[in-house]
C-alpha cells in the first residue's frame, strides 16, 4: 500500500522529465506556408550567383539581430543569424518601433533580400536572445520576395515574441 504514493510521484516525475527532454517540436502549428521541399531545393539550385548573400529577415520583438544570411545556392541549413553593422547602409526596415502597422521596425519579417556587404570578423552579443552572433557590414540590398514561405522546414512556425526559427 505504501508503494503507491512513491509510484505515482515517480511516474509524474519521469513524465515531466521526459517532456523536458523532447525536442522543441515545431513551437506550434506550421504557419509560414511556401513550396514543397523538392521545389525549394530546385529553386536554390537554380538561383543566380554573385558577390552577395541571400538574406531572410527574421524579426522577434526586442531583439537586434537582423536575420539569416546564406551564400547563393546554399541551403538555409548553412545560413547564419547575423547582426547588421549599419554604419555604411541602414537596414531595409530601419523605422520607428512604435510606428503604424506596416510602417514600423520589423514590418518586413520573412522578406527575402539580396544582401551586399561582408562579414567584419567581429562577434556581437545580442542581449535579448542571449547569443553571440557574427557582425555583417551592410552595403546594399534588394528585395526579392515578400512571401518566400518557410525558412528551414515546411514545419516552421513563426511567432513575433519568441525565437522559434532556428536550425534544429
């Protein structure tokens, strides 16, 4: 009879510990849309190359990273989350954070750009996400696509207040 409370506590503890050990799932139902995986791979394999990067804006409230950069014809699995140095060129959405919807900082979340510039070799501490990220000197950009869909996987889930888009 006395073994029952212990078994109940042990069962609940193992369930909770097991739940903590699960991978971060998809952080919610996929909500970014986009092409199938084979379509995305074909698109990347056929994209133009040059002395630029493909950039995907990733906005999370209160953070100061810009988004993910990758070299032409490289999968997003090779992309790096970066902080822009804007001393030569301001980033595409450098607007007030409290502006009207569509005209505020972060309005271009998930837009895809052709980004010009270079990695400075410096690392920057981004305090709100507690990450040390590469610094990228922005010298130019061109908007390519306002609705490219998912970034890493068709299961991607975006939430503006949580860091949900990360390479898993």
